[in-house]
């Protein structure tokens, strides 16, 4: 399963690099009152980084309450040093 994630990550990075190389035209981006002209490849990179960051943040917030409730990796109910035999 871990190997599949690594291969998937490499495939996504390769697709992103191909998109960036093929889209070097200048585009105008507007956000609220700001207007910025930049290569489309930079816009793609910024969008990918923001998407990854928001997904990682969402996953972090989603997993955090499980640990506090005494989830899978919690030591709740387990006594340290106690012999189970």
C-alpha cells in the first residue's frame, strides 16, 4: 500500500511538471482588487500547492479528534509495565 502511494505521488508530480512545461503563456489573474500577470505555469504551481496544503490541513483536523477520543494509537486503557500473562 505504501509503494502504491509513492508511485501515485510520482505520477501526480510528473503530470504537474508536464502541465507547467506546456503552459508557459502569460495570463492575467484577478483576486479581489489585485490584478497580476504571471506565467500560467506559476499559476498552476500555486494552485497545486494551495490544494495540497488545504487537503493536508483538512486531514490533520479530521484525524486530530480521533486521537483525543482515545482512538487507535491512544494509550487509553493500556497500563504501562503491566504483565498481561
